[in-house]
């Protein structure tokens, strides 16, 4: 088994910490190997789960990335050509 440690300094709040830990988990899940992500002893598991649940509220159409090529492609198909996003004029 291999192991690595990430030490964070200056994480300003629990939401940011939850975002970082959840992002590491998502990346490892995408790779598809057997893994464990262990938050530190200060972590609030309920707050981390709540933050995870908020990710499903992201909307390509109405989210914070209005008008990006990815949003346009996801909502009306106009931003994708040959598998790559293209920009609108």
C-alpha cells in the first residue's frame, strides 16, 4: 500500500476545508483505485456531508458559470463540436 499526506495551512473556514477534502475524494473516485480519505480530528462530518449534498444543487444552466462553453454545450448542444467545447461569438 502507498500513502501520502496533504497538510493545509490557513484554511479559513469549514466550508473550504470540506471542499478540499471532498475534491480529493472525488479525484480518487475518478481514478478508480482502492483508497481512503481521512479528514483530521477537527473535521465536522455532518458539515462535510452537508457541503457534499450542496454540490448536487449546481446547475449548468442557472449556476455560477452562466454562458461558459461548457454550460452552453450541456444545455443546448451549441457549444460542442467533435467532443471539444467551442466559444460563441
